[in-house]
C-alpha cells in the first residue's frame, strides 16, 4: 500500500477534510516538487497576514505546509491557491489542537522540517484598563499554544529541524499602555529559551523572531482604534509607530517571512537559541 493510501494517511485527510483524491494529489505534489525541501512545514496562525506570507515563502522553496488556523473557510482558500498547502482546522488555544495537528501530520512522510508559531495576540490595553481574563486568554494562546505546537510536532523533529516563533519586542522593552503584548511576549522569550536548552542537544534548533510594529492590516486596525480613542488623525498615530524605529518605515509581512525562509539554510543552525530582531532599528537595548 502506498503512503497516500495508508490508513494513517486516510485518517489525516479525514481530519483535515480532504478527499482521498485531493490528499493524494497534494502528497504527490509535495514529493515531486523540483528542488523542494525534504519534510514538511507546520504554520500556526496560517490565515493571518504574516502566516500567509510565511507559507508563500516556504512553499516557494518546495516545502509542503500544514496550515493551522481556526477558520475553515480561510484555510480552504489557502489550499485552493497552492497544492502544497494542506488545511488543518484547529484552535491552538485548546489541547485538542495537539491531536488534530498530530493526526494531520500522520499523512505525510519525512520529518517536520520547520514548525512556525505565527498566531497573533488578541488583547491590548494598559495594566489599568486590560481585562485580567483577557490577559489570561492571550497567555493561553501564545504561551500555551506554543507548547501545544511543540507537543504536536516533537516526535517528528530531527537534527536540523527548526522550531520558530514570533514574539513582539514589547516583551523585552515594555511600554505603559500594552500590558498584554509586554507580559505575554516576555513569557514567550523565556519559554523559547527553555525549549532551546531541551532540544538543542538533539540537534533541533529554536529561533525567536522579534518584530516591532509591522505594516499589516492588523496594525492599521489598531491605529484606527487608537486614533478614535484619542480623537487624533489616523496618519498622526501611524507616524508615531513609524517613529519608534530608526529606519523611517515599518517592516512588511513579506520581510518578516523572509527571515523565516532564511532559517531553512543549514548555516542557520548557529542561530540556535537566539533572538533575531526584525524591528527596523526599533530595539533600544544593547544585546
């Protein structure tokens, strides 16, 4: 029996909603991609702006991607646009996601070449205004979710595999009005260091990418909300974000995704355990 027709593969396709023919076509495309990377990529937060940019970069290298997000319709659109993308509907805020991702991976040969956590943080506000329950929700998604991704893929990680997450610079340099991004991302930096100590000796490298504000639709929505709260012009608020770095503009999602693609290089192993600052000169600290 071929891998595409194996019971494990059939179960994985059922979990992701693929028909037998669709699943076989995707697996065939993955194995025959010219110059493709060996294995599979897993991207959590796949339907977000950054997640989609990461997927384009990885599939452009011939790496098939298991795209993980809550919204089935948006996942189906990603899969329809690229035969190397397999949808995996799962809520990374629930432990059920571990089994869903693991079951979907059962349909693929080879190791997890790269696992990327790119889910956003859905909370904002200062310590005075943020709902404490919302802070806990954010921690469950970004800290608990990071662990869920690790638990889902760890049996498929091999020497040379990359485990990657995004953690905003507010986790290192807190500001008065962003309690959620500050506190939660600080925990992510700490957790990723712990994972590096566990998995580095196994040859699995960990990488924390730390962008500042990026030119994305999500930031545009935040700017609009801040401007409305303050009675200010949106452009003025936008320029305040731009002024936080020394490059004079905000990074784009594709530029952030480029950094993920760069980590596929064998030489990127020496970046294990480090934080890569992708904030266009916004980081103020030394180190």
